[in-house]
C-alpha cells in the first residue's frame, strides 16, 4: 500500500455507555447516519461494507446496497483489520467507498457475533479453559506476572497506568470516567480480580456503535468535507509464533512485524509519532506495548508511565480519551476513534498540541490457545 493512498472521510460514533437499551444493529444504523453526514455523502455512495462480527449484517435495515458485505472477526485486532481490508478492496477496484462498522451491546442483551452465548469471547481461550482458566483477565494476568517476575514491575506501576488514563478521562465528557478522578491509593484498595489485577486495572464492557467511511485519497480530494485522515501505514502480527518458541508470555503480542510494516509503508520514524492510542484491556497492556513499540526500554514501561511518559506533556501522549479502561470499550475501535479526534483537533481538553501523526493498535482473538493474540498497527496522518 502506498502511503496516504487511502483516506478516512467520515466517522460516526454513537453514545457509549452501560445499559443503553439499544440493539447492536440499531447502534450501527445510528453510527452510519452520523458517518454519512460527517462525510457529506448519501447511502448509495457506499459500495462496500465490512462488519466487525462473525455474523451477517441486515443490509435492509441499514438501507445499503454495496458490492460486498464482509463480516470479519479477529477480536480486538478487528478494527485495524477492517481498515486493511477496506484499503485492499479500494485499491483493487472492488469498491470506491467502504463503510467499516462496529457495535456491541453487552449490557443490553447482546454480544456481537456470539449469538448471545459466551462460548467464544470470555471462555474461548483454548484447552486451558478445560481446567478452569476462564476469561480475558486470567489470560492477561500471565503477561503481567511474567513482567513482574522478570523486570520487577509492581502493582503500583500498574496503578500508575490506571491513574493516568483516568486523569485523561475525567476531562472528557464522552468517557465513562468523566469527572471521576482516582488515586493510586484507591487503585491499591480496589478488589482483586485475578492476581495481580485489581478492579481498576481492568476495562469494562460498554454499549455503543461506530462507523468509519473509507475511500481513496483521490476521491477524498473531490469531496466537500474538509477533514480527511489518511492511512499512512498498516501492519499485522500474530503471537502464535512465540508460542511455538515457548516464549509467549514475554510478548504481549508479536508487535515487531506489525510496526515494521506500518513504519515502512508510512515512511516515518517512531520519533515522528505525536500520539499513541493503544488497545488497553488491562493496565499491563499499555506497559508492554510501550516497550515493544520502542517508546521506552524493555522493563521500563512501569516507571515510564509513573514518570509522566504518557501524559499530555509526556514523551508520547497515549490513550488520551481514557482508553478502554477509563473511556469506553468499543473494542479495537476505541483507539481509532480517539486517533481520529486527535488528528481532526476534536479531542477537547485532552487535545495533543499539533497532533499530525497517530499510532493505533489492536489486539485479540487467540490462535487456538490463550495469549497467542493477533495484533494490528495503523499509522494515521492529518496529511497524506
């Protein structure tokens, strides 16, 4: 993919929260309406549709007539994957304008693509589930414990992540943590969920929808809307290779191939990135990604955050909307939503000054056994 050949010309984000009482397909319809208005196009302009789900979409309800409708699911890495698929469809001439859609309503009676059952998401961690290893927290706790044992990372370091993300969120009306500061002492006093994770180390599911409209940079130039964001580079990696090498826990993901491809396509260096929006189901995820992306040295992620490294005035302002831990959980779309807001200058009180290039990550869906996550990296730019 050539740098800047693909543009995101519309974004629609519904209300995000708990118990909204709205179905997933209705959330997508609402997000689609917002995205179409944002891009300044009509429904018939959408000739490709990609849904973050295992299930088919009811295109009649959305009023769409695309050339294709593809469901895709790779957990929290689905968001970057949909953008890569959209880019491929556009560059290969299969479509001119693709809608990438997501919605989840777990607190209103549904889970996307799971048919209301939990056999996939929370329980689907391979054969360890047969002996009682249940859920995402227990799987990610293994990464955290490895990191603690090898580098001396502490619960207070995890707490520093939680406090910093809440410091971002408390100034953002769109965040679940809006106006609700926490202290390190409160983090340490919060209930233990799965050692070493306390309640405030964990994200929480929320209801909500999001739709992005993707087209060619050339098409974007002819559109009336004035704030396209460009896909500069993309990459994927999979941690199954490290499982085969019996070194899975040392790697939150196989980030090296993902960032390597993304940087090569974008033609920028890591130092040129103004803000990072990481997929953050748990606090250890931020620490390990900071290290594996190269923003700090191995083993120094905890002290890096504690010293202000991801604050607005830090070395790499990160998860500036509160992330999934204190913002809202739109799966891998949470980082993309915030990156778009930053590059369009719409991040309000946590706007990064002169943000021109953003990195986002996605993570999830194991390759048959726990901790073999898929990983996606996108580098987005305010200019092609």
